[in-house]
C-alpha cells in the first residue's frame, strides 16, 4: 500500500557488506509490483506486503547515503524499529495483565474466584514483573536516543526482554482463561498469536541473544556512524511548539 519502498541491493554477488547500497523505489516505476501477504498467524490488522521487481531502473538520485553504505543504514535503522517493537511488546504485556486480572476476579472455581488460587496469582505476578522491567528497558533506550547517543545494545536488550515477556504473558493469559482462552470469546488468543510475531521481526530472539553475549564478552563494539540523529527536541520542533 506504500508509495515509497526502501530497498537494499548488492551490485555484485557474495557476502561483502560493503557491496550493499540502499535505494528508494517509487510506486509506478516500470517493473515494480506489490502484493498483500494473507493468512498470517498474527498481526492481521497490519497490512504486510511483498515486492516483485523485474528489470526496475532506479535513478541515481534515489540512492540513500553513499554507495556501499546500505548495510550500515539498515543496521542503524533497526535501532528505531527495535525500540518501537519493545514498546509495543510492553503494551502487549499490559493488555494480557489487564485481561487476566479482570477475568480472574470474575471467574469462580471450587467456590471462590480463581484470583484466590496461588498458581493463578503466580502467573499474574510474572506479568507484573515482565511489564515493569520491560517498560524500564525501553524507556532507558528511548532516553539515550533522545539524547542523540548510540543505543544499539540497549534497544536490542529491550526488544529481547520485552518480546520474551510478552509471549510468556500471553501464554499465561490463555492458561488463566482456560477453554475460553482457546477461543475467540476473549482477546488473549489473539495476543498469543501477535506476541509470537514480535519475537521474530526486527531480529529474532536468537540474534539478540548472540548480540548481548558478544557485547558482554567484548566481541562486539559499536563503531561511530557517519550520520547520526541530533538530540531531541529538534530545533524545528521547538520553533513549531512541538517540544
């Protein structure tokens, strides 16, 4: 559905990251086709599309950055995407917590609300723990970004932790709802399907586990970027009264 598409392509075969460049493609270019990916497990409210390219000619002015900077551009862009995924996963935990608390107070088993059963309380407590820690992690990363500081490690950790906690919270929420959790009567089944997607896009949990291990072991170090975002608020935002 987009009018502009950011595409990363190699000029030559191989694994050299310096051979990757970033381009903007525009809808209407000859040879460019798009299609909607249907029947997804989750995130069905969001339109996910695919791109087909057949001999698309791209003007030189559509190059982003310098030639050969595509990999660096992609990696720096992930800091933004991973931060928003971490924030969204934190919201997912909160949604599971709110739904589970409301249901546990109403549903009765063995003559009392299931909120009185300790194993249900354990799952609720785990959601609270996951929500509060995930919220602190993504806010920490966001603070660094607002200060104009590099936050690749912090956004990776926030994404890893929040998405793991969101999936666990959704699984616990389904468990708390019992048979109803396995139906469309309550939203927790949808939360579980959506939470699995969060663990995969913007870098799978395995990628982030390796990143955090490499940071801790001193095997990974962030190098300075040629172009960086300035600290927030931006001058134009202050002038417009948006800061």
